[in-house]
């Protein structure tokens, strides 16, 4: 899978304008060229000499990808067929070699089959059929001065790798060979102009069509199954609409790297598979930085950089761009002025070396993270939005939160006292052994009082440890506080926010209680960065997070999360907490936090394959004895496939609420198997408002003979008819534990309803049956109440409650209140005409019953119930939910 980025040939004199970043390039007069065209002979070409091509571009424009594609195409015979030998090198690998080696040794060390290859012997003009590729030349320090780099024309002479490369480019070593060099913008001048035959700039994806081609190839390839192609096509269309609007995403996707990040994120959000290796959003962003920056150090090209922790390019990014990102989150800002950039990026540079490093950083790296704001005025205070000054934002919003999280977790936001304490502690620690030895000797001669003063100095490292642990506790407090911010409580859940940032919002804007931009990924990234896999990648990048730091933060975080969970949280916040625990990938912490949770309410959360997988993964961390009292997944757009993903979560649930999910008959196959599972302890199953029909109900009933844990079963408004009700009546005696059965608002007639009530009254434990809003006649309703008393238990006083209407003949049913409550709660989602007809029947029955009463108190009671029915009718007319009138029995 590959989409060619835009490559434009540049003349040597055009290099003055080469530094404009791709996402700022509005129009390019030069036509696009291929790499193969760059090696075609020109008028300036000298016979007997190979061509040197310099391909340059900003970070993330696709230089390495172009080189890899070129190698694959050459191997398959699709391009550059006039070269018989192609030898690719990584300049990063060459820069790590400390021993001297000849050109032939360098080739044979990496490609054993090319050892003593005749084309590399240097004899005659055999080298004209050889093409060398040097990828990432900025990672080598090439010096073309004769006094610094000796001349060499023998492929077998051992020299330092940088000297070999310089002589190849000088055409002093194998002058007939051609060379392709890729480099970043800041390193172009390291190769003198006289040694370069052609310059070419790689500009990434400069138009939405190239971006769409990439998204189409990538998403269709990653979707895997043919059934998912339709969903992938829909995502592509939404992406393309967002790109056409000239959104901030379109500005970022000039860089193919951000196209990769977009596709990886969308694949994570939409195509997560329980059988695939576990991926996290934090892991995607960490891998993204690893792919683009590797273990680079911050060099200047003038001298060999020290391969040390302090020279890590990524660490420099965190201390500059990350600090700015953290400041933005602290003050709820997503855009920054040019003056602010100047202040945060290199505002304290003093030495010439620091200035050179800053120039390289600004040229190569800064534009990778920041882009001019194309959506001006968004999330800005009025005073700032009225200012015409050009503003910059992070290329993708989540990158600001990731870098800010990394800045905090690495401890870069220490106070002056903490930084001073650390330096003093390190200094004392390094001299600790010598001090102990000296004290041992002096203690024999110095009085005890004076010796006590020296012992105080030895206590300082312990004081620093206390200060450090307090800092880790503050990180945990920050994570918990940011997770449960009151002003963000009713925003979309964090995964939906990530998707909206990529695909845009098509339709009404989601309601936000706060005008400022929500930063709900920030604490989640902080947790994800503590995962071992991410710490390994960060270690490669030169950013070290110690295991002791992880232990201290985790210990403090558990306390803060448990404290917050003791307060009621909206479903969106609960979903965000599950995402945090999933990103953390710490089973012990997850189990300890969930031990304080007995209910999980995710009502109205748009459950996707990823969210279902997260819920199951998190609950799978708990011991087998752990069970939720209730898992509420009502109105979550669940499907049959999502039920399969949720299977592990269902095993840990006593009361499962799946109403309002449009689950069809086939879904009952999964629910049946769940009830038959020996590891399941389901007590209550609510399937209201799902079109199960008779077929689905019959499938579900197959589990009743072997399941003995189910006590409450709700099949209200599932499309059940007489056949399903009769099957249910036949199966009831095979399940002795059921206590309450709800089959209200279905298509059950008098005969089937009577048979069902007969079965319930002979059942040893059923005490309530809901049958209201069914196709029952007045005679049928009266018969149901008469049959509520079981034949074999007349003397025991036990009676089955049959809820069929608000009246029982000329009396008010004692269960009128729960009937009206259920109707009010669900009326807006039910067939309005049918509900209105049923309520009018209730009114007619109430008016007739009131007229039969002699007692004034009973008449007032009838009027009170009539008032509740009429309020419900008015509610249907207005289409607004009524305020709770506070009815009581």
C-alpha cells in the first residue's frame, strides 16, 4: 500500500525558499517528478560519472517511505532497471559504527550475499550499474574539508564510515556510481553544492485527493473483513468532507505521517478486534513519535553530539513544546501567538551552541508539531480572537494533551525547591561512600556533638525522597481532578471527542456546558504513559520514566480514583474512567479501583466495538468472584457482534439492562448461551424495547430449564405474540427461581395471557406479572385478576400480582403507580397512537369505576389517578418529558 507524495525538482539557486514547510505551501509552479526521473541524464551530466541526487524535506513528509518503496520496486523490476545493484544504507546505523571499515566491508556487513561483489571492486567502469541510497544524512556529521577528511579511491581501504560516504559523494571513490541522499531541511548545506547534481524537495500530500487516496488504501486494507468495507468507505467519505472544508486536519495531513496517525487512530476506534493484539491510544501516539524521531540526539552538524540523555531530541521537544502544551492546558488555551512561541521555544538560550541547536529545531521539528491556525477564533477569549496576530495550534488537538501529559509524567514541571533538592541529593549521593568512610575515621577523634552535625547532612537524601514522593502524589491528584472536572461532566465521552476531531461534526454541534476546550485526554495519556510498553519506547527516545515513579503515582492514584467514585458520576465520566484504566494496562490497579464500584451505568453512550472491548478488558482484570450489581447498557446502539465482545463483561454481572438497543432475534442466541454458561450468575435480564419477536423469545426460553439464577426477566415491548407467550407458559415450570415477569406492551391476546397467568400462579416463586398495554379485552382483564390466586394455595394467602390495568373491575389497582411510571418513562420511544389509545381506555375505566363508588374518599382517589393519566396524555401531545409529580400509592 503506497501513495506517492508530491516531489518537486528544485534548482540550486531556488534553495533560498526551501524552508517553507509543506503545510504552508499554497502553490507549486514546478511539476511533480518521480525518483526514477531524477536519475535520467541531463545536459549537465558528465559522461563516466554517476548522478548525485539530494532529496530533502521536513520531518514526516515521507522520505523514508519513498526510499523503502523505491527499494521494493527495484527488487520487483518496476523501476530503475538500468542499475544492476542497489545498496541502501541507514545513516543512523552508519553513525553508530566506531570501527574503521572499507566500503566493501560496510556492504558485506549488512548484505552478506554481496561480499566481494565484482561491481564494487572499483575496476573499470563497472560501478556505473550501482546505485547507493543513504537515508537520513542529517544523522551523520560529514566534513568535506580536505584537511579533515582524507581522500580515498580504494573500495577496500578501511576508513571511518563518514569518510567513506564523503569520498563517494566527492566522486573520488567509485565515481561512476550514482547516489541518492535523503536529508532534512537543516542539513542541506552539509553537502557542498558542487557535489550535488540535482535537488528535489518532497512536499508530502499537498492536496485532498492525495490524502483521500492514502486514506482509502489504508483503511480498506486495515478493515480486514469484507463486511467492514462499507464502514471503512463511510469513514473515508466523512474524512474527505472534513478535508474539503479546509479544516485543521487538512493542514496537518499535508504530512503523510499525520495521515498515518489519523488512519491508525480511526482503525483503533472502529476496527478493534478482540482477537488482535491489544493497542492503546497512548501506544499509537508513542509509536508515532518513535517512527518519526527514533533515538535522535540534538546535534548541530558542527561537531559530534554527545550520545547522552540531555541531548535527546525528544527530551528537548518536551522541555519546550511540551512545556507550552502544559501551559495551554493549565489556562485552557489551544492556540498560541508568535510571541508566545518565541518565549517558550528557546526563550532562555544564551550560548552559540544553544542558538545553533535552536535554529535546527525550528527548521526541522517545530513545524511538525505546530501549524498556523485555520479555524481562527475557535476556543479563544474575545480579547484574543479580535487580535489579528497570526496564531498557531498543534497539528492535531490530541498531540497537545499527549505532550503536556509527557511533560508532567517526566517530572519536568518541578518547582525550584524540587530541582535544587534533586541536584544536592545527587551530589551527596555520589560522595556518599567517601563521606561514610571519612566519618568512620573521624568519629574516633571528633567529639560526639560535632559528629552529630555531620550526620544531619547524610539525612538530606531522605528529605529529597519525601519531596519527590509528594510530587508523584500531586501528579496522581492532577490525573483524578482532570478526569472528573465538573464543567466537563456532560460532554461527549473522550473517544467520541477524538473521533469528532478527525471526522468533524456533521449535524448539530454537541452541547458543552463549558465554553473552553475540554482536555479530557490529558489525564488518560498520563495514565497510558506509565504502561511498561510505552516506557520502553520512550526510553529509546531518551525519555526515561523510572519504575519507582510508576509505583508512587499508581499508589496515590488508586486512593484518589476511589474517593471520586464514591460520588455519583454521569455515564460519560464512567466511560472515560474505563478508558483510563484500559490505557494504564495495570490489572492490579484496575481490580482495586473496580472493587469500589458495584454498578456501571453507561446509558445513552454510543457503544462501539472499541468501547465494548475496553469494558470487557477492564472487567476481565477482576477476580472471578467479583460481580457488578448492575450493568446498565440501555440505549447504547448495541448489535449482535457487540454482544459477543461484551461476553466477558456479562459474566461479571448480576443485573443486566439491555433495553432500547434494537437487538434482533439472532441476538438471543448469545443471550441464551450466556444464561447457560456455568460461570454466569445473571439474576435480572431486561430486554425491553428490542424487536426480539416470537422467534427470539423462543430461542431465549431454551435456557430456562438449565438456568437457575435468573429471578427477573423483562420482555416488555419486544414484539412477542400469542405463540411466544404460550411457549413461555410451557417453560415456566422448568425454572423454579423466577420471581418477576414483565411482558407488557406486546401483542398478547386474552387466551395466551390467561394461559400465562395460570402458569405463573402455579409457579413456586413468581409474585408479579406485567401485562398492561397488551391486546386484552375488558373481560380478559377481569379474568386475569380472578386467576391471580393459585388453586393449590388458596388457604396460604399467597397471590400473584397481575398488572394489566390501573383498575381492577370497579376498584383501583394497588399497582396503578408503577404502571403509569413505566408508561411515562418510555412513552416518547413507543408508538404514540397506541399508547394514547391505551391511556384513553384507562380513563374510560377510571370514569366508570368512579361513578360506581359511594365513598367520597374513593372518588377522590379515582380523580387523583385520572389526573396522572391526563398529565401523561398531555405530555405526549407536547413531546416533552413531564416533571416528576411525586405520585405515591
